[in-house]
C-alpha cells in the first residue's frame, strides 16, 4: 500500500507508525484507518520488529479521533460507521508485539481510545487527554468505554465520558492512563529507552504475555460490535447530526430539541 495519511519507518527492530495529518490535528478518516491497518499488520508480523511505536506528526496532537470534516451521518470509509475503527482497535491489540503510544499532544476522542488500547503510553508534559463523543453526537461503545473502566476504574471512566473534560498529562499519570510523563524535548529519548529495554526481552515470552493480558478483556470486542451496530443507527438520527452541524458551525449544540 502507498501511504498518503501516515508515515512508516523500521529502524533497529523498532517500527514507528505516524499519523501524518497535522493540519487536521491527526484526526483519522477512512483512508487513514486503512493505512494504519496495513502498517500495524506489516510491523506486527515482521520477525525483525520487536516493538511498535504509534504517534502523530507535529507537536500539537497524537490523534483527535474521527475527522468531523469527513462525517456526514456516516464517515467516508468501510465499516459499520464508515470507519473500520473496530478492526483497527482489534489489530493493535492482536499484533504479537508490544505497542507504545508516543503521546506528543492532544489524545482526544477516538485518539484517546487508541492510546488507551496500546500496551504502553509515554506522554509529553504538554499532552492533553479526554473524550468529546457526547459533545458531538458520538460515543465509542466498546474498548473506549468498557476497557477504559478497567484501566482507570468505573467512576473515572464515567467521568471522562459524561463530562468530556480535558485532563493534563500529570492527571493521566496519576490515574494510570499513561506509564510515564517527560518534558517534550525528552519524549523521543524516553520512548527509545523503553523500546531498547523491550528489545532485550524474549519476543515469544512478550507475545504470550500480551495474549494473556488480552484474553481477560477480549469479550469487550463483542460489546463493541453490538455498540457499533447501535452507533451506526444513531448516526442517522437528527440528534447525532446536530453534534456534527454544531461542530462545523462552531456553536453550542442543542441535542435536546431532537430528543423526543
């Protein structure tokens, strides 16, 4: 596959996958998801690769989720909601290599979900975390909710989704959302250090460990499949469309006028 929306690099056993849409705060469209699927499978099943780093281009954003500019009731790609986001989430979990999220800025919405399901997350002090789904007529009803609750606990996960607040890197660290926080100028050095430590370990043992961690929460994929089916129907409602319209018109949405 020829990549348009991402960058791919392999160096010394480390594969780095970068969403390269900084002008859109590294939001993903259908094309982006397809390229990410190709890249994760390419790296994940290459025996010369021992660890995968996932990040976003520039200094402002890791990923801000689905591109609202490509959202007119449905997104612009394949899948139940026009994005193969379920498939992407499962692939990140299923590739037999540790995946490190290098969070260099905003990890918001669907981008927040992607960092959460990575095996490890290392963040810049300038990183910002949070959800926006209910503010724009959307939700991630699977790993974005149920798995998040396993990471930070039910009360915190519900707060993140119900209030749609933004949280600092230090808050994310305190809640167990990330593994480490460093000054932005030290982010690459810190990620490299973690990668090198992983590369010293038995790749088979790491794969077994990852598989066993995942086994405990793989049922969430079923929850997500059911939820995405409901989300596909929800995106066709005026209530959901009001969120997209308000976002594009830069105004506060009025969801309740459509809630009958």
